[in-house]
C-alpha cells in the first residue's frame, strides 16, 4: 500500500464509500415495494455499515491524520456518481445500478489492492480486506440474481438505458478509492 499516508488516504476513501453504500441502500428499503428486494437491501446496507467500521478501525490516526478529514470521496465526480445512483427512479434501476455498476467496481478495486500489497507490511489490513471481499462477492451474487429475477421484458430497455447512463458517470468519476 505504500506509505502510511497512502494507507490513510485509501482507508479514508474506503470508509467514505462503504458508509455511502450503507446510506444509499438503507434509503431504498422503505420505498421498495418488492418484499425480496426490500429484504436484500435491508440486510446488505448493514454489511456496508460494518465494512465502513472495519476500515475506520484500521485507520492510522494520529501524527496529523484523522478519519474525519480522510473520509471523503476520491473525487468530486465520484460523489456526483453516487448521488446519481441514489436518485435511481425504481427498484430495477436501483438494483441494476448498485449490483451491475458500483458493486463490481468495488470488488475489482479491492482485488487490485490485495494483489499489489505486501503480505508482510500490509497484513493487518489485508486480513480484513479478505473478509470484506468475501462479503462483497456474496452480496453481489445475491443482488445480481435479484436483478435477473425482477428484470421483465417491458422494464428492460428503461433499466438498461439508466444503467448505461450511470456507468458513464462512474467512468467519468475515475477511481473509487
């Protein structure tokens, strides 16, 4: 992961992103009419809250570093893309946006960090990264299965167009962390 400052920056971004995922999924629970989607959103929002807490506990506080300052989006574009995701108009668009656009990106970023880190110097963070990635992959599988179950022929064109537009926002935003 490099220097302690680089680690602090990464952990701050990861904490922000997971906390934002918790907020977004949690905000969708009440207005979601489909019981199976409501249950998945309710369960998974707490996974992201826990992941945010995991990254907060690993944060190297002190020496001029504090989590409140570091817990921010990696870019203004990312904040805007997350706001766009949060504004998804319906259940299928919400689920497709989260599980087909954001979640795969997060898994790739976490995996890249795992592959480029040192098992010796980064072990305390890597141990938890393995746990978080396991959760993320399982949550993605459940979410994608739900998208496939809810995506109907009549809803598909609108949902896929919304997904493509959201994808463009995330591409323009750059890195998640």
